[in-house]
């Protein structure tokens, strides 16, 4: 006869003891499986929530970016339309000025008489407004180690006396004895309005420090025209006339050129820093503002995401703390309960132990019968506890339905091996008691 | 062959040591039916446990065919006991959740027997329990229980059978059947040591011993009082 017959027969005979033992092990296994599954499910839910929120954030940022792009595009269109009506700037260059040379140097090398601007102002050309004579040269600044700068002499706008409605000048003249500095110059020299500065042997008071323009203007000094002519030894000479906000469309520039040619034969007329530049600057500003808004939105969403992450981490920590107390407690209680039931089982089977010893069963065989029973209790408890714990966790845990399924390989294996081990440990002392039961004592008592 | 040589045993009780057996001497040859009589508490069960290798004597020795089981390590002693001694108790000590057949086969847990089932079937048939093989002890009468216990004791065909009040719980008919089975066993060369307090229980052929206050002595044939025949074993009120 197989010893297993004895083990299974006894289990079926004393079902209640067995079931109570299985229940104790199952409770421990269920708590462990449930806790682990809940944690894993919580982790999976956290990942899913964060991934969803991140995707939402990206989508919202993208939508915002698209919207801003669309708005910038609309702004461009609107500006283009508006600027059609706003007119443009033209530049009148001296006779014989090569445009390639002009572009490469950044100013006209040729000169023309300053009186040209007077002529033009009296010529009653309707499309031309806000005339401004300029003398511009690239020079060394001896007081600053010979650094290269652009010197621009200007006398402000020349009024058109024949116009009935006088326009407000859009460029103010530079007062005598004053100087205006480009961004790189005042910034590099740490100067400010009101400071004194010496240029080419003469001292000027700084009238104004220009904002950064990102062009050669940043290394330019502006002086009254006469002062510049004097410094450069070019009395009565200019090399450009700037006409600002001319009231015609660029398509009519040929007409303007013809009208100017009548007054100033040989001069060259070209568009100068007008709508394209303004539009680009406006677009850049709008785009920069849009980027700033996008960045701010991204930062806010990232902060919200980080907050959510931190909240989930805190919840997880709380769960961990709770489980780290509950699981060992339940394991301990289960072990004690299983051990007590095993002791009770040994007590009830004293007569059986006595007769088995009498017919020749060794104490090792007796112990193995009780340990085998304990292992079966562990296996049954593991299966029941795993099913209850994981099933319960899957059924009742909060959060989106994601994460581990019912069968989790390592957890199942761990519980299937751990529970019988735990049960066997709990049954160790009772099995030893059974093995050490003195058959003589038992048979004599009974 | 069973030899008990000057065996003594003292139990430690709450009121101090109690001498259960004092220098007991007994020798039973194959075919002997030794019956030890004595009142309750005279040391009968102690003598039986000593003889069965379950309780080491404080002094003296026990020999099975000249071999002292208590000189062996516990595992070897258990294995030797399985092959050498069969036990029959007043309380039967059947395992309640095993069938009658499984109870009879229980000794094979200690000493595997290739034809155990066949032997068990023969024994069950011999003791009129063939129809009860699949029943559990709780479904048997007391006589059937004792016959099942006897079948279990005889499964490994041990040379020595130890019986403690085997008929104490039985009616007359059942007691007679058990006694007949014992006589059959001795006729086939087995040795029986039976302890009882029942003066009426007497085999037709056997040696009789008296145990009083732990002292054992053989009763000579002249001392034997005439009593009822073994065929009329009366049920003694307990």
C-alpha cells in the first residue's frame, strides 16, 4: 500500500481540519498574490495614465503650435494686405553708382550734391515723401583701437514746402553736438545716453542708444549731416537720399524713377527696407511670441504631468507601506494557524501513530506522512489563494483595465513553491512531535 | 522464539516511580501459546510492549530468536519488528479512514510485500471478512473489527503474535473464533503471548503465567483450576 493512500485517506476523513489549514495558507497566498497583482496593476495603470497624458500633452502642444502657425500665416497675409496700402521706402543713389558695389560695401561710394534733396523737395512729385539726405562711409574709430564702424550723417527730414497738409516727420534730426550709437557700440563700450564719447578727435554727447537690429546699424554712429561732412572732408556732399513711406505701390516704381530722373538726371532709384523687411520682422515677432506661448504651454503641461507622476508615486508608496505590514502579518498568522491545526491533527491521530509504529513504521515514515499532508495543504492553499488573490485584484482594483492578466508566471511559480514550503515549515514541529510519539505510551494509555 | 530474561520496567508516575515489571522471565518456543493472566494494573501491557520491541526494559533483555531488538538502532528495530511481531489489541486500533482490506495491508507500509493483496484477500476470506473488504472499520461489528486486526497482524506471517486482551470487547462467539484462529496460528509454528485479566479465557493447549504486582511466574498444571472449556469462552463483564 502506498503511503499516499494514508495521506489522502486521512485528508478525506478529516476534511474540516484540512480545509481550515488550506484556508489559512490560501489567505496568506491570496494576500500576497492580491498585493503583488494590485501593485503591478497600479504600475501598469500609472504607465497608461502617464502615457495617455503625455500623448494628450503632445497633441495639445502640436495643436497649439499649428494654431499659432496658422495665426502667424494669417497675420502675414493681413500685414501684406495692410502694407500694400502703406507704401514703401525708396533710396536715391548718385549717378553712376554700381549696385553691386553698393551691396558689397553697404553704402554708395559715389557722391552727389546735398542740393539734390532741395531740388527734389521742391519738385512737386506727389508720390515722394519724407526726404532725408544721407552721407554714409565706413571708417576707423581711432579712439577705439581703429575698429571699423559706419558713420552716417543725417540732417533729418527735408520738408516739402509745396504740400498743404504737412506730415509729421517720421525721423527726428540729431541735435548738434550729439551722437547716436548702434547697439554693439554702446553695449561693447558700456555707454549710455548722456555719456561723452570721442570720435575722430571730436567729443559728442550720446543722444540715443539704438536697440539691436541685427544689421550693420548695430555698428553705426549717427551724426548731424554737417558734422559728418566736416569729419569726412566732404562738405555739401551726400551719397543717398532716403524717401520714406512713399505713397504708391511698388508696381509703380517705374513711374517714380521717371519722375525722379526728370529732376535729378542720372540718379538711381531702388526700394529700400520696406514691406518685406517689416513683414519679416513682424512675422519673426509673431513667431517668437507663438513659440513662447507653445513653450509655456509645454512647461505647464509637463508640470501637470510631473504632478500626476508624483501623486501616483505617493499612492504607490502608501500601498507598498501597507502591503509591507499586511503581508508579513498574514503570513505569520497563517503559519501559526497552520501549525496549530497540524498539532491538533497529530493529537487526534495518536492512536494511529501508535499502531503504525507498532507494525514497524519508522519515525521517519511517520514524519513524512505529516509533512506530505502539510505540502498538500500548501499546494491546495497556493492554488486557491492565487486564484482568489489575483482574481480579486483583477476584479476589484481601481484604474484602467490594463497590466497583468490572471496567469503571471513568476508570481504563480513563487506562490506554488512558497506556500507548500511555508506549510511544511509550519508542519515541521508537529511532524517531529508525531515522529517522537512513544508508541508504548500511546498503546498503554489507550 | 521469544525470551524474556529478568526484564524489569519502572514507570514514572505523578506519585513517584511505579515498578510495573520486576525481573520477569519467560521463554516461548515456536508453537507455544503463552497466556499471562493478571488483574488490571499488574503490568500485563508493559510485559507485552517490552516483548514487542516497543518499550525497552530498564534491566534484563528481550530476545527474538536470540536477537536483542533493543540493541539495534530504532530504524532497524522497527524493520525487524515489522517482520517478527504481530500485534492484536483489545481496542483493535484499526485506521478509521482506511478500508478493511487497506487496514490489513497496513504492515506493507513498513515491509513491502509483492503479493500483499493476494495474502490479504486470503486472510479476509479465512476470517469471513471477504464481503467487508471495502468497508471501513466504523461499519464493522466488534467481532469483525478484531478479526480484521488479527488479519493485519498475520499478513507478514510473523513468528510471534502478541495479543492484549484480544477478546475483552467480544461476544462469546467472536471470542471463540479469535481463539480458534490463535490455535491455528500456533499449530502452524507461531508463538503467541497473550495477556488477559480474564480467568475464563483458556486455550485447549498452552502455558499459563500469572502476573501480580509486576512479578511473573508460570502456573504448573497442578495449580490450574478446572474451568470452562476454551470452546465455551464466557464473556467476562469488565
